């Protein structure tokens, strides 16, 4: 964690961690050097992570009604640099025009506008997202077991317990932003995916439903402004 104060706070809700193994060669050309695409038991992994967030605010600025609560949908893989494992985002869809543009500017992240709807029936989450260009994600998911903290060394821990993200600016410079939160309160889950176009947009093909499905109800998160990494 960097010595300077955090710059933003968020609360993440009703997350589904949907993951597929893929050959690292499929992802290598999508992730810039010198980042290393990480593997777990000889496979890289891609994740589609639907959730919604609340309490989104910058340090010293109160959360604004109508702007601080909205859905987000991430497509990501896992990388490392200088012994710092983190997350690389292929895309991040959000139903908040201002947040999309602020994150592009401040964090150099590939945010996309989308029309999104999230609702709940009991424990089941109904999630719908569509970009203006037509790409869609539609799924229902729900937890099916008790909360557990992932044990170090397991796939569940490797996929979720990551405390920084990497991004690339339009000029090609790499950045790293620190993220802090308590360990994930994970639950086993099941998912029914009616439609998911967001991996194919990046040329990533997967077979069948995700073999790794996890759920987390709620987590508070602090985020730091990104640091520009030295050229190598």
C-alpha cells in the first residue's frame, strides 16, 4: 500500500466471478509488454465480473445521489510486473456517463458506456448489459453455499486476492494503481448465461459455461491514483 492517502472509495455488491482457462498464447498479444500474463497450473484465466457499486466518491467529496450508484461489468485477466501480481482489464462497462469518462482520464482504463439493469429475486441476481454497439451480456447467478475465505495457493485465492491494477495510456505508458480491501467473503455459486459477447469482442473464445463460479455479496474498497511506471 502506498504511503500517500487513498484517493477514492467504493462499495461493491453482488459480484459474480465467472472464469475460464485459456492458453496464454491467446492473451499474449492483448497484454502489453513488459507485463507477464500469469498462469495457474499451466493455464491463463479470463474473467467476466458483473456487479454493481455504491458510495463511489473521491477523497473529501461526498457521494452524490444518482452518480455514486451504478452497475459495472469487467472483462479481465491476471498479470504481474516487478513481482507485483495484479489485474489487466480488457474492458469495463458502466452505466454512468461521468464515471466512464473520469476513469478513462484518471486511470487510463478502457471503460465503455452501456445500458445496464440489475435486479434480485431472493438470492438470484438478474443482470443485463448492452453497449450502444450492440454487444450484450445477460445472466442470472446466485450463491449456493456458505461464505469462506480463500486459502492461499488455491485457484480461488489466485483469481480474487489481487491488490493492484495495470493500465496503459493512449501514449503507451504503463500505470499501476493500488487497491485495498479486506479478503473476499466468497461463496460457491451457479450461473445461467443467456448471452455473453464481451470475450469474443477481444478475439477470446471459450467453451461452455465457466468452470469456476464464485459470488461475493459486498466489499468496501479504497483506490489510489495510478503511478506511472518507468519505461523498460
